[in-house]
């Protein structure tokens, strides 16, 4: 029986199958997927990105936020930070 993939795994597998060229391509599979230019693809917005591209995308989204959206985002980040630090203090998260 074939193991069922998660949504993320399925998207990564599809993108790899679509674009990855291990012989003549530039970079590894994640780099090639990150550099995909097929914006008409329905999975384009959900394709996996490398660390640098994720940070650029995050900064682009933050810059496009309204003041209200930015305030909400910052409040949610602070809540997440407090929860993370609590879990770390309880020994439930690695340092």
C-alpha cells in the first residue's frame, strides 16, 4: 500500500516532477522550484521556497499591510513569542 502524502509533500513532489532537472538544471530541486516562473500554475503560490526567498516574501507581505493589519500581525507574533518562550522554559522545546 502506498503511503498517503500530506498536502505539502504532494505539492513539493508535483513541483519537483514538473521542474527539477538534476543533470542540466541550476541548483538543487528546492532552488529550481523557488526559481519557477510559471505564475499561471495553480500551485505557484504554494510551491516550496528556499529560506532566502521565504524571507523576501515575508518582508514583501509585511510592507503591503495596512496599519491595522500590521498591528494585528505584530500582536500575533508577540503571542507566539510568549507561548514559545513558555514551552522552552518548561523544557518542551529545544534551545
